[in-house]
C-alpha cells in the first residue's frame, strides 16, 4: 500500500512537471506581470485568449511568418491578458531573423472594437530580464477563426495584420507558414492635396498639452527632454509647421516646455483624407528617421509623427 | 543622586529638542542672516548648473543617454553645493530636499535611457515634475534657481 502511494505521488509530480514543461515550451509562462492600471472586462478579453498564426501582414513590416498566444496571467484577479509572440523577419541582407515580442498591457479599443497592447521587445540592448516598448498591436474583434488588426514596430507602420486562431490541438510545429504579403496601400499623389494653395502656408498646433516644465526650475530642461520621448506618445506643449516648395516639404517644430525639436517632412503624399510623409530630424537631406501618418483637409492636418522610438500625436491648423 | 541626574538629562534633551524644532520650522526673516549666504551660494550654483544644462541642447534620441548622464552629474553637484550651504530655514531645507529627491529619480531615468526604454524615461520624469523645484526655489527666494534653463542649441 505504501509503495502504491509512493508510485502515485511520484507519478503526480512527474505529470505536473511534464505539463508545466509542455506549457512553457509551447506558450511561455506569463507570470510576474503586475496588474495593469486599466482593467479590461473579462467579457471583452476572453474571446482573445487564443493561440494565433499570422496569415497576412503589410509588406512594409518585413515579417515572413509568426505565431503568438494571448493568455490570462496566472492567478491574476481581476484576470488580465498577456501576449507572447515569435515572428520571423527578413534581415537587412535577406536572411531570416527571429523577433520576440510580449504584448502588455491590454486596453480596449475605442468603441469596443477590440483590444490593443504595447509591443515589448526583448532586444540585445535590454538588460537581462527587461523588455522595452517598441510599438503597438491592435486586434479587432474575432470574426470566426480570423482576427484582423494593425501593428506598429520600431517607429514604423502601422501595417495591417491578419491572424488565424489555432484549434486547441493544432500546432505549427514551430514552423509557422509564410504569411501573405499585403501590398502597401500608401497614398501616392504628391503634396497634401490637389491644389497647393489649399495646404501650403503656416500652421499652428491646436492640441498642445499643459507645460510640465513650468515651475520646475533647474529640472525644467531635463523634464522637457524626457517628456518628449516614447512610443506611447510624447508630450507636446506647442509647435508649428510650415509647408512650402515644389515638391512640397514641411518644416515642423515641436516643443515640450522650452525644449524644441525640429523635423523636416519630405515625400508628402495624399489620397482622399489620408496624409503621409517621411520624417527627417537633420534636414531633408538626412536619412529618414520615421513617418508621418494622418489625415487632412480643410486646413487641418493631424496624425502621428514618428521619429525613431518616439511618437508625437499632433494636430495642426492652417493660420 | 541618580534620579537628579536623570531629570537633568531629560531637561537638557527637552531644551535641545525645542531648539531644534523651533529652528527648523522657521523661515524667512528669522533666517535672513544665514539665508543671505545660502542665497548667494545657491544662486551661483544654479547659474552654473543652468549654463551647463543649457549647453547640452535638446538631444537626438541617440544622445539621450549622454544627456541624462551629464544632467544627473550637474544636479548631483548642485545638490552637494546647495546642501553644504543650507542653513536652518524651512524654505532652504525644502529646496535642498527637492534636489535630494530629484537625484535618485534622475539616476532611474538614466538607467532607463541606458536600456533604450524611452517610455520609462518619460514616465519617470513625472517624479521630477511632482517636486515643483521652481516653486521651492521661489519660496526660498532663489530667483535664478527658479528659472528653467533654456537650450542654447
């Protein structure tokens, strides 16, 4: 009898270790993430608790294939999702490289259309055990076993993405199939409108935030620099833009307190209400450091200006 | 005998305590004598710090770490100089405490920049905003220290 108990106990331990091992090997263990500040109701997040394989992606992303899993943090209350992913990306010289991302924290998209999460990369520059924000993943509500969305990484994008939800017993065997490359649908018409007179001129920033450097004394400058950083939206307290020339370029100045940043936008293009441009931080002749993606019309241009790892949400109005 | 010594000792402690409390809670005119020396030293130190920080300009992303390291060094030096000159005034103490609070926050921001975690750099800077160092400088009647350094580039 004692021997039977010992065998049963050992069997239990082995089974437990085995299941944990499988779980960690196939999904990774999402433990240790702190409770997010914003709670997403379980009714909203539960439909996203799945394993996914990438089926289509915008060609500009340079992603060949990938898979990911969203799971509820173990023991969390209220429950919250954490996503883990592995993408295979085309390297600068054409070879395939591996890119690992964690998606956390999740929040609801406006209008209850799905979820979004910060993409946290595990990069060579990060210290052991640390991850750094590198973009954002937006997942729209599942339609059957398909989920569409958008992804923004390392200061570029957004690119459309489509995932298929894997069945419980389905596996890619560690070799997710190549995703369909979606052609870039970026505007191609030059300028920011049909008539240059409609968009050329001087603009003022209309969505400036409160100045965080006010009353900061000697610390004001470093606050101004720091608050103007980050993929999750830098603080912009003031700014201006001048659009001129043939072909048209835009000189943009953004401020956080008394700290000023200057950008030059080239390759201005439009289609319908979409407005895009390349972003340079050392003049038009310097290498592009990001993109401007937004909308425009009737003397207003608004959108996201990305420079490296920093994203500025701006809205300009023609004076 | 022992009882008398104990009572005497308690009395001395009480007197010392009262003196310390009264001094640290006072501000303004009561400290004008020591505050004058402090003000001159602090203003000179702030002017130097402002000049050093302004010379750093607004860094491009690749230079944020170097900017943070240099700024941290400047504020540490400012804290050391101002702290050494501070008298007993409450406003002076509050300003020095503000600088002391800023130093570890700047250290965390520098570490975040070292990890290229620029969102963390931004989020941590909220800790500097909360100090309201400019207001503390105004309360201590430190005009230069209340000013925000303006980049020269």
